[in-house]
């Protein structure tokens, strides 16, 4: 099956671009937007509408395979590529990538995906969002050529040896961290609530008191609303470095505080994502590793999840090798080609580190579907419900795609 044309269309994502540095420096909420001056290159406001690009590969049998280019909510922060705007990057795809793909025979996924992911223009690699969307389309084309699901393509080409099964789904609440938790409990989310604790004064508390109170409420709410004692979701809270900021990166104080959260969360397991952000990769690696060792010494079983400064395949390998975290968030758009998501999940699994097939609220339905297929094929430890922060939509997209894949693959088996 050949690719006969490449067509691009601009799109909207399921959330927004936010200037993380401006928020950390005190930009305040005003309704659904923020008041304050942006500080990250490319941002005209602290919160901007998220954008995507659909890359459609027209095949010679008339079918169309497609993927969506998208970038994370906090673009331009934590070592990531700059803000991704459709008008700036559609011309790049049409000029440099379309000629590479038109006329190519689709015989599989991996070789062509690696070729596009490794492309350089004027000595530089393409924006991660471009590589992300184009390789999604290549995976879809390979699945259409073989008349199987994308998950089966990945399983077979990478010899994952994974028995397909439902992957735990992690839901994120956004700032509506109370009503959205009710939705998560009613729908039976496996991991919750993310909570978006990205400001010390407003959400964590100068001594961590606000988050501690929230975790207590969260525990009690699950016990109150659950319909079965077997429902034991993992509590996974992303604190965006605020614990480090509140406790001045003091490992003993941070560990003691996390231990207090563990007691409040019981009987539910607790994960803390991004406890600190020291603004560079090597420093982040050392800080996470030191905190994790302190927690282990104190017998605190809260799992630490790496996110900021752990963006690329090389980063993930380094953080895994150094045992800097119990779980790695594989921030899918940050990796560029989706072939790197496969490699990252498999590497984490092989080395005893939790593999969280994550991403961002600022993606699309299509990128969520593709990532779900990859999570299933590689046996990820959890998969993010995305896009958006409304819970229902993202959970529906990921859950339904998961069930479709399991049913279709099961039928062939």
C-alpha cells in the first residue's frame, strides 16, 4: 500500500497552552484565564488556546490514515520545544515531510517512523509535535495496510510478548479538584485525581497544610461514594515542584511531609509527581534520587514520579538507570516520534521502574487513541485519560478505545 498524498489541517486541542513560569511567579486566576505578563518565549498571554495539526496520509486504496501533532500544556518549560502554533508548522510539514512520504510503500511502522523521527532540517531535528503527529499517521497506515489494530502492529514489530489487557487509567481533575473527583469515583477511575497543585500559596500551603487537607478530603470522599470495598484507586498527585519550593528543597522536611500525606491517604496508595523542580536535568535527577533514598530510609512507601526535565528518550533512560523515581511519566508529545514511546515503556518495564504512558490535557482525541494502543501493546503500568480536564471526555476516549482494541484483537486470537 502506497502513500499518494499528505494533507494537513489546523485543529484545536482539548485544553490550553499555559505559561508555567508565569504561573510559578505568581500569575493569578481571573475566571478561566490568568492575570499577569507572560515570561516564556512565544506566549502572548499566560493562557492561550491549544492548537494541533492533523496529518492525513492518503493511501492508494482510498483510505486515509491520520495522526495529530500536539504539544504539552506547559510548552517551552522544563527543557521542552517552543510553543506550537499551526500556522507556523503546517508549511514545515508540507515542505520537508510530505516529499519524503509521498510515493512510499507502507510495509510496516518502525523503519519509516524512525526515519521521520530522526530527520533534520538545517541541522536541527523537527519540533517534537511534528514528529509526534506524523509517526501516529504512519502507525495508523501500517495498521490499515495489515488490517489489524495499531496495538497489534506494535506488539508484533517490537516483539513485546505482552498479553493484551486493560491498562489502569489515570484521570486528571484540573482546578476543579472536588466535583471532578466525584466523576472519577462514579466512573471507577483506577488512578486519580492529578489535582494540579501548581501554586504554593493557593494550593499547597506554605507548610503543606492545604494539600494535606485536600488529601484527607479525597480519602474520605472515596470511602463515602464507592459502591464496593474492592474499589481501591491509587492517589496520584502532581505538585509541580511546590513541595520543594515550600520546604526549601530540604530532603528531611520534604520526606517527613510526604510521610504525613501517606498517613492521611491510608488505606489508599499515594504517588507524588514532580515534588521539586530545580530547573535543570542533572539537578533534578540528583534531587529526585536523594528524596527517594530519604523516603526509603524512613520507611515511607509513597512513590515518586518523575516528570519535569525527564522529557526525551535519553532522559527517560538516564532517570531509569539512576533509579531517580519509582515511576516515570512518559510525556508522550515531548518524545517526538511515537516509536520513542514504545522504547521508553519497554525500557522502564525491563528495569523495574513504573511506566506511565502519560501526555497532556492539551492533546486531541486522535493522539489519545494512538497512545492507548501503544500502552496496551507494551503493558504500561498506567495510561492517562486525555485530552481535557473535564474527566468524562478523556476517560471516555481512552476507555472506549481500550475496549475496542481488546475486543478486536481478542476476536482474532
